[in-house]
C-alpha cells in the first residue's frame, strides 16, 4: 500500500485482444502506476498473452476458453491469495478508461461499499448504446433494482472495483454464465453493499464485439431467468 492508495490489482479478462491489450495495460500503468495488472488469458488463439507479459502484466493462462465469469473468478482467487485489498475489473478492448481507476477506487473507499460499479448511464457523457441493447439493459436494470432495492442503472458494466471482503467472497463463489448482473444479486444476498458512480465509455480500441441484436435479446431473457433462480437459491455467507 502506498501513502494514498490500497494495494490494488487490476484484473483484465481477455480473449483475443492482441490489438488493444498493450494500449490498455499502458494506460493503466500511466494513470494507476500504484496498481498491479493481471491479465486472465481466456484461451486466446492470438498473441494476447505474450503481449500482455511483455507489457509487465502477470498473465494467468486458462487452458481453453472458460468464459468471463470463470476468468474473473481466477483473477479474484489470485487477488485473494496475494493479499490485495482492492480488485478492479477492466475490459481488455479499451472501452473502459483507465484514467478513471483512481476515482473508482477512491469512491469505493469513501462510500464504504463492498462493490463500486462504473455506470455509463448515471450521467449523459455522450456514450450511445445501440437501441436494441439499451432496451435490454433498461429492463435488466429494473429487474436487478427490484430484487436488490438498490438503484442500479448499469448492471452489465464490466468496470467495477471490489474491496477485500468482496474479493474473498468472489474467490469462493462467483456466477459464470452472466457474472456482472448476477454478482450484484449475489452480493445483495450476502448482505454486502453495492453502489454506482458515473464513468465515461470509449469506443473499442481494437477487435469486434460479439454482441449482436439477437444475442442481446437472448442474453436478456436468460440472465433474468438466472437472477430469478439466484433469488430462491441458498444465499452465500453473510457479510460480517
């Protein structure tokens, strides 16, 4: 830990992000030099892993593509075992702005929350979501907000900061199908607190999104069903 920052690990789940991973890691080093970086190389078939390692990141290689949930849990296990106080999730495609990592960590600590989510929708910062996807996010946000009784505007955001208790919980149990929205419900059931802060979303620095309008609709239906199952499932250990 530095004079002003907790010991922080930035976890980047990455699948075939060779076009953007060096840029993302470089931006993290520039704007959050006090943080370590771990890239979970989720079965990439390109040079994502070697490039990340050459940029000074710890690379956690998966034997094959396990999905973002299992990749993130791998990062949480690494963070828990190595004594990190804060873990920041940051995508490898360049859409999240690493310059906002210090503010995200500061908001986490100042709020006393267990998880701080960077929301694209708390403020209008010019980010335009395709209307098909936006409808799904709005519906999903209402469902998650109803279940948790928190105001959640961006349940699918992959830019978030977790404190030590959340790291330890997520290292033990973490949703693998639809991790971002389900994790909010998981933490609510465990008695944890989740908050949001506004962030700016960039265009992808490299690569192509795999999310099509049809997949967005399919995702929304399945994640809502998964959340309903989570609600009736035995909750994890309560927060102390």
